[in-house]
């Protein structure tokens, strides 16, 4: 998913989500030209911060 700041994207396995937030596990943060950074635990992202989300099954 791409966040509204236009520079940050996050990939991961989607978990139980609610209308106001998305939960990801095994997530990686992609920001700028550097290598992705692995995020430990579960990430909670408010829906208002998401610009684009693609779900692949």
C-alpha cells in the first residue's frame, strides 16, 4: 500500500482489519532509494493515511 505522504509504501500480510484501520504482519517499509526495512510485530495503519492499497490473493 502507498501512504498519503507520497514517499512511503508498506508491504506485508494483511490480517483482520476494521473499517478505520488495516493490520499487517511480516511487513516491510519502503521509503526512498534505500533497501526495504523489516518491521517486527503487527503494524496498524489508519485508513485515512492510505492513498492506494492493492490486495493480492
